[in-house]
């Protein structure tokens, strides 16, 4: 039997040969690649020779490349096109991969060899990147429990396997429940305020679900606030959409995730204590640049009261707007986006309905996102229509350097579908490294509603922001210039990974970029400069709400993961999970009735399935660096090749090959300053 996943790809940049890959190929390929990796590692550990950098550390880096290649392709598809076959495969392979990883990391022979090298590293005359690899490998093994006794290692492996299974189940239940929670509209008049293209997409969604003609389906995105709320004039439908969003996976039955959350929190707390930490949040902080939960609290606790005070002031203004339409009524959570948008339109004379015709997806990508990357880094982008993605919606671009040399591939998957997880993200199918002479193959996934027929894909301002943001992650991967696979691209501490992507957002409305792409899709008329300036001025509008909803989610994430094992074990039922959430938000002083957390516990995929457990704070943590770096760009030529090259050489290209804080200090000449973030968000003290 042939399996294209097990053969080295002969396509450009080792792009997986998706035309030859069947869904059923992934499971046997992963099992075969695991077996090969085990044999490679066993050869390293069974070596009777004294451990050296080459026969141990570098050999480990080179091992398991087939497994890395296969799992990269699989997990990208599991998030972007999770058919039932893929979901069944994921449920089976995640525990297997966890057990496989633990068998390597917890092998006492590996710890002995790495620890031996670590203790003599000052005498080995290593180059900086290899020295950092040795330090990080040693720290990662220690954090993984490699220095524990035999019984503790076995217990740890059991906990890891259970958690892998539970978090996978969480994600699958959430996807199923989110699809089932879509709101059905039977009368088009209820969609007053919604543009015709969006209404057509709702009709198409109803057709995909085989509903009768004349019905419409509003499918839900991952965050609490659904974008459609900003334009829905029908207050009752706004309520229905919001309640569907906030009750996801919390209605009892087979897709309820709350009891899973309780188990996950308890197991993570137990694992943390086994590793010598007071709680799981402490483990994660130690792995990041924050280092301690105290440092995280200092940032969140400083911002929360400022954001809440500003949000309450905004609520007063929105209440006045609501009463114009509904005298005597009280502002509710489902009203906030609608009246905030009305107030934005009043104050700045802009709204999404008026600006969307100027933001067509492909022009925004080519003449906006790509243009900025060319101006800063000298990159060029060429469509590769000869290459096939994992889905018909996928487009592939070859990325070259300024001198024409090849850099890698950019794979773009913009549209939402029932088999795709909510949100937006970046994956790498191949990570850049010079050890194995690999170039980057980077994927960006978005969840934009696909228009019907030959209608253009028109973007809201938020969707334009997301496009620039995710491409910032892509740049982090594409511009990587490291020797070792472990350090490629976004392989940096979790709490700093959002930094480059957030910096890239600054070019969206930049005067040298916006006029290039903001043109009416029918008339080619440029977005009026007056409107462009109002968009810039409006950037601080609504920041109190977005900061508060974010901080509520970040503090909720911390609350779940600062529980001790004993405390976590007291929470077992779905109802107790709901009570804990309410108490956590109240204790943090951020329980505003009209502002729900960006993600509530039952659909908080970032923390219970998406790798941001106890790390959701990292978005705002990284934004401190981002706001400071934006100031640096403004002081150093803005959109220029010189500034871009310095940023690339000093930060983007370094990946995880050195201490991130030291890299930033060397780049900026100092540590980042919080004042820039507060000023940018327009939060007054």
C-alpha cells in the first residue's frame, strides 16, 4: 500500500502532496512515523559513546522529521477541515502522540545524556545558538518531569495521556455544539440593517443545511460577541444570537463541555504539583517571558480597573443611545455592539456598511498585506496555481527575497465552513531551519463568510485587522533564519508569540499602505482621505469594551489554572463550573453585566483545547512589546526597508534562538514601556 505522507515530498519547498493524500492515510502514516522516530531516538540513547553535541543534541534535532511533517499536515487539516474521518483520527492519535512524546522525554537515559552536556556546557566552546539549544532542551526536559523518580514519571505520563484525550474531546464537542447552535431566521425582515451580501451568505448557509427556501442561518464564530450584532437592528434577534453564543456547550447533553473543564483543571493542577509548582499557571508562567504569576497579576490588575472605569463611562453613553429607540429599556450585552457601532458612526461618520465596499479581500491581500511586506522586507509574492492545497478554498503563493532567491510558500485559507474551527490562526507545514535545509511553508486560516456566486468578498474593519494580524504570524515563520528546527519562526515563549502579529496590524491604516488597497470594488474609487482619517481616529473608540472583555477572559483563564489540586477537585459538576466562573469574575472586579468575557468557560477553546492554557494573558502581555515597537517604527522611518530590515534581523528572523527579552532589549535599547499600550488604547486613568 502506498501512502504519500510517508514519502518525502518532491513538490516545491516540500509542500505536502495533498492531491495524493487521502483522509484515511493520516492514521497509518502517523503510526509509522512514530515508530521510525522511536527507532531514531533509541539509536541515540543506546550509543555507548560519551554524549556529545553532535551524537546527542544535534541528532535529536534531526530525528523525527517524518513525524513532524505528517503531524503538521494532519493538525492543520484537523483545525481547518475536520471531517468525521479526521475527527475520529484525531481522537485516536492525540493520546498516542502524547504517550510517544512522554516515552522520549521521560526516558532517564535522555536526561542523563542532556544533563551531562549541560553541566559541562561552559567548557564546550559552543556557538550562541547551540548553547541556547542545550539550555532550552535541558529546561524543557526538566519542566517535562525528566528528573523525577520512576513512579512520578509514570504518574506524569498517565496524567498527560488523560489530558490529551480530554482536551481533544473538548474541541470536538465545541465544534459540534457551535454548528448546532446556529440561529435560524425564517423572515428576512428580521435581518434589517444587514447588507445584502451577508444576507445572501445566510441564505446559502441555510441551503447547505437543507432548510426550506426563504430561511436563513446565522452561523457562530468562536468569540462571545458575534460580528452580526453590530448591524442587526432587530433587538430580539440580537438577543437570540447572543444567547446562542454565550450558552454554547453549556446546555447539558452530549456536547456540554463543563464537566470536561472541571476534569481538565483538576488534572492540570495535579500535574503542576507533581512538577513542583503550586498550580498550573505557575508552570506556564515559568515557560514564558513573564516567569512568575506575580508578574502576570501586576499587568492584569493594573489594567483591569482602568478598563472597567472607561467601560462604565461608555455604557452610560450607549444607554442614552438605546433609549432613543427603546425608551425605558436597559442596555444589555446584546445591545452593546449595535449601539457602539451607531455611536461610532455618529462620532466618526463611518460604519462597516459604508466601508466594506472599499475592502475587497484579494485586493486587500495583494495591494495591502503583501505590499507592506515588500516595502519592509523586500518580499515578493507569486500565485502558484499549479500547486494544490488541502481544500478547494486554499490559495498558494511562492515568496521570494528581494534578490529573487526563494524564501518559502504562503498558504491562504480565508473562508469559514462547517468543518473548520472558529477564529483565525497560523500553522506551519514546514518550519525553516538550515540544519535540514528546509524553507518555510506557512498557512493562514481565517473565518470569513464566503459570498455566493460571483459576489466579491468584502471585509469589515475587524476582518481587515485579522488579515494583517495573521499575516504577521506568517512573516514570523517565513522570515525565520535559524539553524535548528526547535527554534523556527513562532517557536518562542508563548506569551510573546503574538508580538510580531500585533505589530503588523500597524500597517493596515498607515498612510503609505491604505491608499494602495482601499478602493471601491466596483468603481475603483479610492477610500476618501477624510474617511481614512476618521478610521484612524476611531481606532481608540470601543477600546474600553474590547480591553474589558479580553481581561475578563484572561483573568478567568488564570482563575481556573491557579487552583491547587485540592481546590480543583472540589469542582465536579457543570453547575459548579458555572458558579466558579461567576465568582472568579466577581472577585477580579470585572463582572460587568453588559460585557461578557471574550470567551466563557464552556467555549474557551484557547485554554481548554488550543494551547493557551494559563496563557491567554499573553495577548496583552505581547501587546506591551507591540505598542512599544510601533513607537520605534514611528521614530525610525516607518514603512521603510531600513526599519524593516532592522526589525527582521533583530527580532523576526531570530525565532526562539535566543532569550526574547534580551533580543528586545538589544533591539530597542531598553525594556518595553506600558505607557504606550495605555495611550494607544485611549484608556484614561
